[in-house]
């Protein structure tokens, strides 16, 4: 199968592309190698993917409509997984324009091109941040998500709305994922796992927001990729909600479109996460305890019932295993292996 993965040099795109190549698919990666974090990590991931002859890569921005159009017309993907985005909640306070450009303009460009080339299934990465100010836990897909508390969340919510209109007008099956906190090897340097490991290894103190009480539904990237691949086959069909008692499907009443949480529904306290890192590194961290930051939310965890009903799968990998694998990867990466 020919699969287009936008954001293939990113953390999740890299893992997904690796998995698809291992499964025998042809993958076209599209990534603008944006400088949000160290581009050499993106090049490192992309070089690993490029070892496989079934991987092709186009380095360009989603905003470069001509290149995007040419890429899609030449490759004719059957499945498109749209992961490229300006990610990160905190940075959206500093650099709002990059979020509008990548997440809104970029997504609008892609779907406008895809309406001509008509993939069998279009899949788009949204985020748990769209649940914003919702207080009822766990988060269910069918709840209202009208109260974003960061511009990042607002642009992802816009992406959900844009892809809904795309699915409706063009009758192209579309699945939006809501990822929670994803972690694993070759992860992002702006996220807690990388930051903490890096600082502790260098003997520097770590800043612990929300006094370590914040809870996140941490999903191992291996489990996340497994869920994405399983969702390829859960193609939304208008008027055909998932026939499982007690599960509220988010399927649109007017389009082959649904949104699904990908997470295990087992939140981990930040302090527990730090202890797992300390155990994997074999040293303890000097901690600077700080209050929560603007735009952060105390707890996020998913109701994974819809994912389970659609795929039979729920992420469950333990933190010790994933944190341990990360530490091993980090040490090898830093030593240039
Ligand atoms: N990692 C998480 O915990 C998490 C949580 C929720 C949602 N998400 C979403 O999942 C997706 C993948 O996240 P990730 O963690 O792999 O992030 P990432 O930053 O590692 O990957 C995104 C990739 O997209 C590329 N990109 C950004 N803007 C682009 C543009 N305009 N044109 C072309 N390429 C562009 C970047 O160069 C990068 O390689 C994103 O859409 C993100 O918002 C991630």
C-alpha cells in the first residue's frame, strides 16, 4: 500500500513510517524540517528511514502548495496520515503565527489537494489539548470541545473542523486522532522525558511544574503506532456507528468522519514518571518545584472505549519499559552510535 506520512521526520512520523516500512508498505515522507527543535534529530530519524528503499522523502513545507500538489499527484497515496504540525502548548504563546501557518494553512492546503486525489482513508493528528477547560474525566470524544485554553489547541480544533468539512463535501473517509502525551525513543527534546533525562545526565536540576501532582495519560509511541495502524482499517462510514453497547461513537451524522482518543486511560503522576527516569538512569534528580504554567491543565486522561471498540486494542505498555528504552536510546544517540 502507498502511504503518505506528513511530518515523517518528526517523533511520531518516524516511528509510524518505520513500522509501515517493516510491514512492507511504500512510504512517502513529507517534512519541512522546521527548526522548532534541533533539526539534526530530524535528520537522524530521516536517515534511518532512508535506509529502506521503499521510503521516499520530500523536504518541503505544507505551505508550499506547488510541491505538495506535485508530490501527492506523483505518489497517489491510498492512505494519508497527516502528522506534520507545529506542536507544543507552551511555544504557542511565544510564536502564534507558526501555529496558524502550519496547522491551519498547511492542513487546509493538504485537504484541498486531496479532494482531487481522493485517498481511501485520511487520518489527522489532533490532540487531547482540545478538551481544554473540560473538567469531567476521563475525556470522551463525544463531549463538547469548545473551550480551548491554548492557541495550539485552537489550531488543532480548527483542523478537526476543516477535516470534517472535507470529509462531508468530498465523501472521503476521515479519522482524527486525539493523542495524549506520547513518549518513547528518539522523542522530542521539548517534552518532559527528553528534557529530564538530558538535565539529570548532565547533573543539572529539573523544573517540576505543578509540584509533580500533574497527571498525564502517557502513551508509549509503540502502542500509539499500533493503534494508528489498526485504525487504518476502521474506515468511517456515514450512518454506521460502531455497534458496541455503551460506547458513544463520535461519528458525524453527515460525513464519514470520526474522532478517536488514542491513550490507555491510565494517568501517571509526574512524580512517578520522574522516579522511573531516576531508576533507569541510576541517579536521582535535583528538583526545583514550581507552580503550573499558563495554558497547562492539571490532569488529562482518556476514555479509550471507542478505540477499543474500533480496533480491539488499548495502549498498555508500562512506563518502566518505555522510559528504560528511551534512556538506552538517549545514551547511544549522544555518544554518536
Ligand atoms: N507527541 C505528542 O505527545 C503529541 C500529543 C498530541 C498531539 N500530537 C500531534 O502529533 C503530531 C506529531 O507530533 P510529534 O510529536 O511527532 O511532533 P514533531 O514536532 O516531532 O513532528 C512534526 C513534524 O512536522 C514537521 N512540520 C511542522 N510544520 C510543518 C509544515 N508546515 N510543513 C511541513 N512539515 C512541517 C516538523 O519538521 C516535524 O518534523 C503533531 O500533529 C502533533 O501536534 C503529538
